[in-house]
């Protein structure tokens, strides 16, 4: 089907909205990243000095490393847990509506409320989870003073809150797998594990790739959890790139540096998402081409 002028006209409102809300602001941020600017002062062109400052800043590289590690742990933990829960639902569970409501409940809660809940549960002295861990003989999470514990709590919190999104995508994909394929695999003598590897997994692979792509993009913008939980402390050891950007802009008033950080986050997100986009295109649109 060949594109005609009317086709471009029909999609022009959506394209115009993308240009106004994404493309133009991105160009402005790119322009700002080449300037030294602050509140109430005139922007002064400095070329790539802001990017050089980022490259020389150890706090930026720590935030970069924290972001990469946290995002990968969050995304793949959500994928494994979401797939496992989706398989349980697809196999049949008692009280399926109630169980589905329980699984989806975290996604209906505001991020701010979620962080307050988890901070209360893991309060070092009186938190119910800390007391439970102590009763089991397990050391509690000293997330306020131990950077590793702080990052661990951020990961647990983010996985719990966003797991329903991954679960829904994978569960819908599992429901769409034709039963005839499983019946044919059983006739051929395939056990449950081999049927999963050779029938179920290839059938839901497009949904897995889409889930990975969306969660990578969203997870790189992780801000509320680390900011509300630790604000990057102690000693900026739990900062992620979004927190680094926020501090550069609104605490240190270095708007050019913050803009350069935003472009660094964009490029990093693109570097990770492009392979997944290509994989999705190959798997979902190969037949059409």
C-alpha cells in the first residue's frame, strides 16, 4: 500500500505534537548544554566545556555506574519474576480474580506513597521488616548509612512497584499462544521444560523484547525512589543520573551541566534501546517485509 498525501495529513497532528513536546525541547536542551547558565543570568557559550566537566567529575561516573547496575538488576529481576508469575496464572490458580488484583495492586499506588511505605517498613529501629529480619537472625538493611544497603532497598522497591507492568505484557502474550502448539509438542513427546523452551518462549519473545525495551527506557529515568529514600546519600554514594541532574540544576544551579547530563542520559538510553528495537522489528515485522 503506497503512502498518499492524505495519509501524511492524517498523521500530521500526532507528528506535530511530537515535534512540539519532544523534538523542540530536546534541541533547546542541546543548545543549553553548550552554554554556562544559571537562574537570573544570561547564558554564555562555552562549547563542550560542560561535557568535559562531566567526564572529569567522579560523582557523575559513580552516578553512571549506579544507574547501569541498578537498571539492569531491576529490568531482569522484573522479567524473571513477571514471567514466573505469568506462567503460574496461565497454568491456573485458585481465586484468579483476587490473585490478579493482589499482583496488580502495587501499580495503582503513587511512587511517593510507595517510598514512604517502604521507609516505614524498613525503619532501622521500629520497622516491621527490620524486626522480622532480626527475628529470623538476618541482619537488617542499614540503608541510611550503608550505600550497598541503600541501593539494594531502591532495587527491591522499584521491582515491587513496577513488576505488574512486565507481568501484564507477558501474561497477555501467554494467553495468546495457541493451545494447538502445546498439544502438538505433547504428542511429539516433549516434556514441560522442552515445551516451554521450544514452544512457549519463542511465541512470547516479541512481548519479552517489548517489556525489556519499555522497562529500560523507564528505569533510566529512575528518580523518585532514590531521591525520596536517600537523596543520593550517604556521601552521594547512591546517586543515579537523574538525581545527579536534579542536583546540578536545582541545588548547584548549573543549568548547562544539567542539560549535558540530560543528553548523556538520552544517548545512553538510545545505545541500550536500539538493539532491542532492531530485535523487535526483526521478530514482529519480518513476515510483512
